[in-house]
């Protein structure tokens, strides 16, 4: 792994650990309204009336911004990973079935995928989020339902290529048939692009969730996500910029780490394929 990949993986792991541990060790409830009179909009590095250090300052309700930002990271990461994994699983199932069965099944699945790809994903997300009650579960399933098409096309292309290789013919000659041949021999050798796409999709899912939350269609207050934290601080950008800047920077760093990690996995997969072809 390159230095960039190691740095991206380390940054992502550090953020995950911090987002899970910081809210547990916080003295104050990050969801409860704090001392609005004495601790409202304290700047970063300030100690409150109770002597507690507010590393990133406080918000308009006197709540510690660092604790809320880490709790928001827990929710945003869970949504991003969950939505991306569900989308990848759905895409793998549809793509593998389409490439393996062919015929009418292939044409129908790819027609549906092409139709959904022709509609901007943000429009689909806004439509689905407006139809159902906003929340974590809704956002995860909406991300999965609107993100499987690219993975399905990748897996289908890989299955069509792998099924014609010599080791698949050898397995078929040895008696492997149907689902066993697909699951044991074809699909494991077609999963590389899907894994890379799922990794890259985590950052995209987090960004989309933040956009929905910013518009009020994602995670609802008082539960924080990076999107609604940014939305809550947009009218304070002049007087208290840290309220919106801090979660915005956390969002940027997370998406960059996921993208760099996905690029690293893609490069390694391409290198392994090149070595296999030369061998």
C-alpha cells in the first residue's frame, strides 16, 4: 500500500474510533439543550462556566460542538457504509443474475438499470425522501435503492468475461453446475470491481446524505449529522463560523479518505490483473 493509501486508511480509522468513543466519554448529553445563557456560541478552545474545555466551541444551544460532531460522524458513517454495502449487495445480485442467466432476464435488468441511470440520483433521492418519513433507516434504504445500478453493470460485465475462462470450463467438466458454478467459481473472480465501487460509494453516500440533511430531508434534529450541523450553522457563518466550518471540514476529510482508499484498491486490482495476464 502506498503512503497515500496508508494515510487515508489511518485517517478513516481514527475518525471511526473517535466518533464511537468521544460521545461515550462526554460529560454532557450531546442531544440535550445546554446552558444557552452562559455557554451559547463559545469560540473554539474556550472553557465554559463549569470549567469544561470546548475544543471546537459550542453551538447556539450551548452544546459542545466537538462531541456533537463526533456523534454526527457516527451517524453519517453508519449511513454511508450501510447504504453503500446494501447498494453493492443489490448490485452484485442483479448483475450476477443478469450476466449468468442472459436472455430476457438480462435485457429486463439492464433496461431498468439504464432507465434509473438516466435520472439524476439526487432527483431520485429527493423524491424518495419526500415520500417517506425522513430518518436514518429511510436514508439508508433510499441510498441503496438508487445506487445499485453502477455495481450491477460492473458485475455483469465481469461475469460475462469470467464465465468464458478456462478454469470455469474445467469446473464445469468436473461436474459443477448452476448456482454452484456461479457462486464457487465465477462470482468470486468477478467481485474485484464491485468491492472498489462499494469503497468509492461510501464517500459518495456520505456526501449525498449530508445534502439531504442540509435540505431537511435526512437525519432530523436533535440527532446530528454533518449535513444538518452545517445547515444549522449557515446563518451563523459570520458571527460563529466554527459551527458550520468544523463539520464541513470533517465531511471533506472523510470523503477524501474514502476516495483515496478506493483509488488505492483500484490500482492494486489493476496491478494484480496485469500480473495475471503476463503469467
